[in-house]
């Protein structure tokens, strides 16, 4: 399976040069509703919810990618308004079979009562119920984000490379770069990327002639 990682031109070149990807930290995700699973109408609910979320953030990070590179909004939101790049990674079988999480989009938020949370804590974090709940939290987002067609790989922060306040995972730990798609408005050239990744399929995204989607444009190795 191809895992598409959108980023800016500057960060993309750094990622290619250093063969790494930046980890998204849970308390810095774009959607503030993520990992919040309490009814926030109660007076102390927000503090409790953020406390739980911060505990997750201190332990885990996420590699966020997509199953597709063709949606214009992905380029607009995550690749500098089509000026960045998208790194296509062929995931290792072990990652696909054991670690890859397909995000599910829902109209309804996950809401757990205090009683339900106490019950889960009593069962223990290794219980079947607790693991199922954790998986539900990690994979669930609002339907408003469905255009992302997101896939996730959860990572334990303590095992990752740290640089400043950022965490990185080596691309080789999850797969191999097989495609680089350059944004339709990017100043980067195919030849520039090819010098860094001579074996990758490198091409530029272009506007579809008839649809609201991006298509394959100029290529180093035309199909």
C-alpha cells in the first residue's frame, strides 16, 4: 500500500535528505476535538479531558498520511497551497499488517461518562475493553475531515529521534520512498529531486482537465 505524506517544499527536501518524517504530536493535531471523549458541558470536564489528552501526548505521536495524493484540499492545507511536495512511501508488510490505522469518520463524537471511564481504569490498560477503546479514540475523526482519506501509524515517542521540540522517524523503519509528487505551483524541479532519489518515480501534480482533482503531469519517466 502507498502511504502519502504531504509537506512543504523546505521540509520535504529535508525529509528526503535525512530520510525521515516528522511525527505529529497529539496535543498539536489540527483538530482540537481529537482525543477528547468527554461531555464538555460539565464544569470540570474540559480540565479532565485535556489532562487525559496530555497523558497520551507525553507517550505517543502519530505519522499522518493519506491513501491518495489527488485531493486538491490536501495540497492546499498540508503542502503550502500546492507549492510543497508529497512523499509516496511503499509500506513494509509488517507495518501494513500490524501498525497501520485507517481513520474512520463519524457524525458523532465519542463520549464516555465518568462511570464508564472508571470501569475501564479498573479493568486495566491491558484489558480487551481498554484496548478497543484506545483504538477507537485513535482512529475516529469528524466527518468534516473525510477528504483526507487518512491513515495513521502510532509511534512511542521515547523510541524516536528528537531534534529541538520535534520528533522524527526514519523512513526505512516503515517502508521505502517510491514516489515523489511535486506540487503544481512548486518551484522545485523534477531534476532537483531526482539527484536525491534517482530510483523514485518523480512527477509533478497537474490540474485535471475536467474534474476537481490533481492528476499526473510532467514526469522524469513518462508512462
